[in-house]
């Protein structure tokens, strides 16, 4: 059996090839629908179709045309083929319903024009099933007149009586992406700030706060994978997330996926009709809160899971053990280890420095990094010989150890870049361009791609150097993936992101390359620009994350 | 600063004040052991460059002096220490608004215990003040009010003058200004108001304070010399926008006030009335007005738009206008009509104070933005 896969990504600008894991998932889905073994399914074609917000705003005709073009490129469509149309909506995309109409119109037109060559089966994967009286639904009904149509939402629901193992579907779909556990690890932000916490009945100041606002969905998916087999109708999931709204939202998202009760144990009373308890915590340190919560239960929870845990007490391989609880020894599974730096009773040194206390809500609008946070991160990372200097000069013997700095704080820095972009109202369709490499550039672009849900193109260093040095005889490998992506007509406006700009040559190279390809450059965002005094023709678009100062005493 | 050219990026220091920035770097230099020499040099470079943006010359010089310790060869460092010692000696004699002055976004002051009780309840302050903050017999409380405009908590310093009269108000606010770096000072409490224009519980936000006591005694009789002092133009605009909100306009503020009154106070304002918040001149003098005519006569003589009379705000405002000048506001809840019924209306003092305090909180939460926002 032959299948043809089309993945439309609304709100994307760059055509990303499908991964092996994704193909494996579509293969499984096709074999389930066709009722054959997975080995008997052949993937004949797979395409990724980015549809930018600008295209959607301009009427969505581009979505129609892009899908028609892809469908027309199928070499020999047969009646017993299966078409898989997966429609993924980026977090930042606009006008979803509007673009869906264009996509389904394209599918309908294609089927209408190719009578006799219409595939026997077509499966459409959508985020949510369309409501009954929706225009989209009417379009889908028309398509269903010419082929057997299966519409499945992200949780495996289908409205036409087609029975698929929903849990299995959801599990396989989640596993076809990067594992949620890994995504949480990468996306959890260790915020630097001046926070207040109640500890032993007094207020103390703490320096870091773990913020999961960018991994809510991943936490929800992780919890689904963890609980889907243990949670039954008699299970109650109790969560405690007084300081972590992200956990509350992640747990509440489980409500529509798991057939069990979910309550906020800090505010709600336990009902009577449950058999087993699962307790979910945002953070666990000394266990005092846990013991207080356990007092509320009449039986020991079957499972206790905390997203974050400190190394305080007995702690080994993702399990923290507490011995003196109302139920004796209790084990708490945890995902991530957290550093919990108490900086003392008030007034702490941050109070003395007049640094106002932060709340996570306030942090979400402060884009630039303040001096204390920047230099404390740098002091912790230390100095080392410059990694990957341009080939025309020697490495700086004592430069900031940006690899260490970004390994420890990359997510924090990436989140600040995102805030800076939001504050300056850069369009959602901007494509981020940054240098590639195994070093800090790679670390930063990786964090950005995880966090920003925005398209990122990484350009090799040697290419950047060629453009920075204005070498006339350029031989660019036009078949390389980065080049194809950058040349894509959907890429129109770019934001250049660099890590530590010492002389500005990386930025200069990227500017020259992007300008040559006739794309516009909206902004240049280095983490720090050590040479603000060097004449630049992009000063009006320069937004360093930390403002290094330079005085000229001449 | 002649000969010095500053170069920086697009919008330097729109968020963090140079003083906080420099003190932060100094703190790391002084408090972190084993910083690599090259790293120290980078930090000092950044610090000294930023120091030129500090407006207060004394604070700037002190910072530069402290930073220089990290730039001279070790052999010469005693010279810097000598300079530092001299500089410190000078500074101790004359307190200035520099590093050791703790910053508060807002100073909130009430006058009498009934007002302070309402303030304490509304802000959920502890019974006892923070002893570490007490200065010259004046006690202070610390609290925070969430501000949606600048998306952070406002750090507030709270105190009570203790007794009526303008001199007391001036002395207390001067004490706060001497020891703390204040962003905005607000006097909040009760006042008498003309019965034909206001009712008990209404709130008057002073756009002008009129000192009606000034007179020159001439053979022909006293010649009026009123002192008039107006609030900052920026605050005036903020207050105007605040008053134009649906939740405030047409007495709608009552919807916010009533549930809190229900929770905190045993005496209630008449149920039917709406609660108006108005911007108007406030008459300030040394008279506790409780007769039939004086209040209306003062309004007729000094400002026909005046809607409140009390005994502290001119002292408070004049003290705030003294160097280091700080912006100020006066919020007054009408507790009586300045007539013989005053004694019977004393029971409404807590209500009137609460009304003014809640109006202030509403303003600070949703409409106040510091006039010269330099910090995070």
C-alpha cells in the first residue's frame, strides 16, 4: 500500500524535512487505517508545506496553491493509495480557521479534478475536530463524498465512528516528536531575579526561580504519558502549584485526555469517590509541604511526582525519599534537579542594592538583562580562550566562557530574546538567522528553536567569514539545507541573533549575506556587543540583550 | 563631564538605573572572591562607563572612587584608600541620596490613628512596625502594591504623622525624605467637605493645595496672601485618566468600596449612595472647622471649586517640594461637612479614610507610573 504525506505548518516560514520518527508515526497510522502490517506500507512522498502568517493575512490563496502544487507532484496516484494530511498550527500563527478553509478547498478541488484517480482513503489530522455547523465541516463532508475520509484530532478523537486506540495514537504522536521529558529539561527556565519566599514562617529572599511557562504543553504531555496507564475513573490527580501557574495549566489540560478526577489540593476538598491518588507537585525541597499535603489524604498516594526537586536530603536517580511522613517512607519521582539558592533573611544584598523584588509576571516583560544578573552569570562561567574566532585573527586568550554560560543559562537568555522581540513588536513571520556550530552559537540556536516556536536558520561560520571579509570569489553550496531554507520565498524578514559580539564580524557577514539574498533585516540581537563604538550601519536595529557601556574620553 | 562622549545602543538604561547598575557591579567586585583579573578589568570597564550616566555627582564620584581600587597597580592602592577615607568622612557629615538610602516607590502617610487603622487593614499591615526602619521616633511599615502599568510591585513605605497640623506633617515627611529615597509621597486621610457638593465617603484628590492662613495685617485689616501649590503636571494627567475610568466615573467606585467596607468596618456608609472621586483644590490651614459658615466662606474667598478642608496638606506638600524635591499627592475622604454635626459624624472617620485609601490603592495599582522610571 502506498501513502503520501503532506504536513502543512501554519505560521511557519521554513520547510523542515519530516523526521524518521514522524514518518514512523504516519506509517503506523496508515497501517492501522488500512488494516495491514506496517511493513506493507510504503511512503511514496512526504512534503512539508510552510504557510506563513503573512500569506494567511493576504487571503490564504498561497495555502491553496502550495497544497495543490504538492498534490499535483504525486507521480502515480492510485485508487488504493492513502493521503495523510497533517495540519499543525504553530503557537504564533494567526487566523487558523481562515487558512483551513483554503487548505480543504485545495483538497476538494484536486479530488474534483482528478475523478478516477482519487485515493480510496484520506486521513486528516487536526488540532481539534471542527464543530458540526462550521463551514469547515461542510467542506469536509463534500470531500467525504469522493473518498473515505478520516478526521482525527490531536487526542485521537474521530467524529465518524472510526475507532482508533486513542491512548496509543496520542502516545505514538507524542513520541514522534522530541521526548517531552527532554523538552521540559531544555525549556525550563532558571530565572535570575530577586524573589521572595516564605520559609519557616518568615520571608526570605531567593536568587533563582524555576519557570515552566514555555514548557506547559510538554509538562502536560509528559504527565499524560506517565499517567495514561495508571489513571482510571476512580483515580484522583491532586496537584499543588501555588507558585507555578504553568503546572496548574499543564495539569488542567489533562482533564480532556484522562478519564479521572483532577483537583487543586491547596484549594479544593477531596471527594469521597476515589480509589487511588496521584499527587503532582511543582517543586520539592525539604518535604515540609509534602508532609502537610499527605495529612489531607486518607491513604498513601499511589504515585507522587514532582517536576523539580533540590538535592536536599535523600536523593538518587530521579527519586527523592522521605522517611518521616504520615505514611512512613515515601518516594517522590522527579524530573529535574533544581538549585535553590537562598540568599538570606531580608534585607538581603539585593534589597540593599535597591533591586526591587520580582514576580514571574513582571519578569515576562523585562527583556534586557540587568547588570547584576549578567555579571553574576559571567562570574560563574569564568573566562577561557575564545572559541571559534574568525580565521583572520588569533583567538582572544581570556574571553567569556560562553559555552559554559549558555549551557547553564541558555534558556534564560533565549527567553529574554523572545521578550525583547515581543516588546519591539517584531512580526510573527520573522525568521531568526544565527551562526551555526557546536559551540555557543549552536547552544543558543538550539535553545531558541525550542523556546520560540519560530523558524531558525543557522549559517555555517565559514560562509559568514567569507561574507564578513567581502571575498569576491564566493562559492556557496546552494544545495545545502540552510541555503535552501534561507532562499525560500516564504522567508522575507530576518532577525540576526549572535552570542558575544566582539568585533561585529559575524553580524557583518550575516548582514551582507541576507542583504544579497534580498531579504529584509528587522533587528540584530547580540547577547552583548563589546564594540558599540565601532561605526555600524545597523545601529538603529541593534538590540543587545546586555548593554555593555563604552566611554570615549578623547 | 566635558570631553567625555557617551556611546551606547538603542535605548540604554530605559530599564535599569545607572546607579543600581554600578552598585550591582561593585557589589560583585567587592563580594566575590577569586575573580579573574581580566574579568575584573571587563567589569570595571563597564562600571566606569556606566558611572558617567549617574546624575548625582556625589554618588557618581563615590562610585568612581570605589571602582578605581580595581584599576590601579596594587602598589598604589593605599593612595586610593586614602582618597576613599577622606571622601567617606565628607559623606558621613552630609547625608546624600546615594547608595545607602533605601529606595521606596511610594511613601504613604496618614495623620490620625483612625486613618492609620483603616490603612493598616486595607494593606494588611502587621500590628508592629519594622523597628529597623524607625528613624527619629517615626515608625515605618513596609509593604508592596502590585502595579499593572509597570508590571511590578511598588515598594511602599507607610507611616503616620500622629497628630493634626501642618508643622507635624512637614516634620514627619521631612524625616522620611532624610533617610529614604522616595519616588512619590502621598498623604491620605479624612477632611471636611461642603455638604452641597460632596457627601460622606466621597474622595477628593487635591490638584492644588491652598494655604488660607497667609495674611498681612494692615491698618485697614488683614490682607489675604494665600500660598497655592499645585501637583506635578504628569500626576495631574494620570489622575485625569484615572477619574475617567468606568469603574470610577459616576460613583461606580462604590462597587469596589462596599465589599471591603463590609469586611472591615462595623459602621457602614448609607447604602444608597454612590461614592464619587473628584479632583479639586483642598483648603489647608490651622482651623478645625465645625461651625455653620466658615467652610463656605473659605470656599467663596479662596477657590469656588475647593471641595475639602483640612490641617496638614500644605505642610506636607511644602516639605515634599524642598530638595530633594519629590512628587506628591493628597487623597482625602470626606468624613463630615465642617459644621456643628461634625461630632456626630465622627463615627464615619474610618469609613472616609478607607474610601480615600482604597481610591489610592486603585490608582497605584492601575494608573500610577513613576514620572521618571529608571529602574526595573
